C-alpha cells in the first residue's frame, strides 16, 4: 500500500476544542529546532513562564506548561497534592468534575462528591454542607468552566469557602483561561490547570499549570512519593526553575510546540486580557441573538453562561448528528455534540480564541439556518445572521 502525505481539509472549528489557530502560531511551529537545554531555548522558557503568569494573573513562581494535554495537567495537580487516605471534596456538575473524582480515587484518597444538575453552577450551600461534614478535607476540587455544559461557577466564592475551612483549592480552567477572567492570585487558588487548544488558540498537547506557595509546601512535605514519575513536580521544578545557572534534565520538551505556545501567549498579551474577555462576550451575545432569531435556546441561565462554549437545546424531533454532519460536509464548519447526560440533547458551539470572531458567528448561523431549513425543521422566520450583525454593529 502506498501512503501519501496527509493534507487535512480546511475547517472552521466551532466545537468544544480545538479552536482555529492564527497563521502566526502555525508558522512558529516550522522554526528551526534547537536543543531543549540550549541557552536560547531556556530564555524562551522563562518568557513562557512570565506570559503564563500574565494569563493566569498570578505571581506564582511555579507556573509552567506541562508537556502533555489538559488531562495531564489535571492529573499533575491530583497526584502531587493528594496522598492515600486523604479526603477531597469534588464538585461535580458535568463530565470533567467526574474525571476529577477518578483522579482522587486513583490516588488512594476518598472523594466526597458535591453533585449539581448538568447545566447548573456549583451550589455553594451544598459545598459548605460538605465542608462542615468533612472537617478533615484536604482540598476542594472544581471545574471553573464546565466544557460539557457551558456553565461557569463562582470560583472566587468557592475558593473563599475552601479557605474558611482550611482546605486547598484545585481548579480546572481548561476552557476559561483567556476567554473569561481567571484570577488565580485574587481568588487565592492553590492549583490551577488549563489547556492550550481552547481560548489560547494554540496546538493541542500542552497544559499550562500553576501552584501557590502553599501548594508547593504540601508537595515538598509529602509522606509518599508522587505516584507518577513524569508528573512529579519535585522533579519538574528542577527543569523549569530559573534559580541557579543550570537546569536538571527531566524530559525532552516539545520544542516546536512550545514555540507555538510562546507565540499564542505573545498574541494574547498584545490583545490584552480584558480585551480578549470582552471579545468573547461580544461574539457570544451576537450568537445568542442569532440563535434566538431561529427559536433556539441555550440551556444555561445567562448569569452562569460561558461566552466561549454555548450549549444549544436541540429542537424536538431533530436528528442532531445529521445536522452536525451537514454543517461539516456542506460548509466545513465543526460544532460539537453533547456529552454524558446531555448526549443527543444539545449542540456545543465553541467561540474560543481565534474561533471567536464576527466572521465565525455569522457564517455558523447562516449555515445552521440553511441546514435546518433544508431538513424541514420548523424554525422561527428570522434572519439569524442579520440578528447577529445588529449586535456586532451596535
């Protein structure tokens, strides 16, 4: 069998990730490779740390990119902070809270679940009840922006509750970083992880992560070895720490992928975090107006709704998978399916990073309206793209 070079089709990525990538970031991948201990590469590593501190809004010295996707960032937080016999309170209101439970249990600890309905934010009263009932809880783990539902919880209030009961906080910011405020120092979050393929609009495969000084002290004074050698922060610190003149070899970093992360973070700094947050919100409002013109609803209440991940309720009797296939085959636009409890009930439309633009919003709405009309779906008689334009031009 003859195998030719792979040439992917051109897509407009508007699902739950990855997002579209700017040409500057793609071009950075093709720059000459150098060694992962080269003095010039080490200078770039320090710049990446500083840029990630800006993105996370933190001064934490242990802020770095894990050489693996967001799921590894999640695991890095748990395997370093959680030991056998610990009690961890985990807030579960979607798929990724459930994955946190898995991590806790695999560390030999007990997970106390605080469960809320999918599409609803974390209930602070339920969380406080769990903290009162478990005074020995070492940490509270929660998803800031639940990718499976499009809901955002009150991270500041959750972190305050955890501090009131002397518990650490572990926060998933995979979908929120760069799209909505993530204020690690202001909220006093102890461990936070994200991913590069969403609002940072970089290639998949890297997980930005940050640990507070309190979290680092917990890691340094563990009673057991970290169960993962690769994700042991005691070892990784020696490679990413800028203290001293030399760095200890830990692993061969993904050099060109880190070029791409550096470029995407430079672009975020150029735009400015607050401007990025406003852009995501503005495009969300335009999308919402267009969906409303079609008679389509978002499942999350507006007060807790993520602007960068929109869970759209599927009309009765509509073949949701067929609509997604037609969007992809006819228009080259990818939108996502529902997960878990929301499988078959929602479409997930992402407006993340470079995929959050007026062009993406209007083209996606026009395509969705065209597909639904062609399939004979009863929709409101409204110009979806036109409704969005009114918001964008206001």
